[in-house]
């Protein structure tokens, strides 16, 4: 599932993001802490903050496990 629809993303969800400085090099995986995009849809992905503090756009929803405190 992609990360373009805000309704699909909730805090605690494990996602892959692309950070602005990493757009050309790859993705990072982490747990959503905050949803920063206020619109219902964004063509490049909903902007979120991971539990680690990193900010980026959701490229893929990795899992629906709401395991807080883990970021491997």
C-alpha cells in the first residue's frame, strides 16, 4: 500500500519513508509518531515524523503492527 492517502496512516504504523536529502538514494523504515500533512492526499506521499524524530514522506506502508518503541 502506498502512502498517498492520509486515512491509511496512523501513529504506530510501520512505514518506509524517503527524507528530502535521501530522495535519490533510498528509503528508511520506522514507526509513525506524528502525521504532518493536513490534506487527505499528497501525490508524493504523506509527510510524517518517525518515532526516531526523522521527518519524511511515506513511500510504502510496511506493516500494520502497532509496536511502539521499536525501530529496527
